[in-house]
C-alpha cells in the first residue's frame, strides 16, 4: 500500500454523525498520521460539487447519499472509500469510527507515518 496523502471527508455541520462524531476524530487522526484533512461541506455551493464527484467516483453513491463518507487518498493518486455513516443512529456511526481507528488499515497507516516522520 502506498503512503497516505490525505483524509477526505464529505459532511455537513448540522449532521451529528459528522460533527463531532467523525470530523473531530479525523482531525486528530490526520494530525497523528501527518496527512492533510480535506473537508467537503455539502451545504457549501462550491464544496458540494467536489463532494458529489468524490462520492460518485469512489463512495456509496445515490441521489441522496448518506453522510459522512470518508476517503483515503494515497501518494500515488488512488482514493479508497473507508467509511459511510449509519442512518440507524449516531451510535452506529461512532462504533464504525471506533472500529476504523482500531483497524489493521489504520495501524498500517500509523506505521507508515512513523517511518515517514523518521526520514
């Protein structure tokens, strides 16, 4: 897996699944990993176009897609969808975030960031 370059989040400020449940935790994760955090607010006229395109190309797309959606962008330009919020309730999205931050994927990103920071 190539090194991570950025975490990209499609969100809305009014959405409790997004803020603080997902966005605040990913701010800390991006800092820990030493990568950029890009936020795409679906209520912003300019950002919504980029958000829609990201979800259409790489995420869980539908005419009225679920937020938040989280993506990793790697240094080789590939993008990987890693999380979609759960409409069943905020606790489900929080659990998904907990699982993401405990996952083997996240552990490998931490290892890579440590290697990158030592160079």
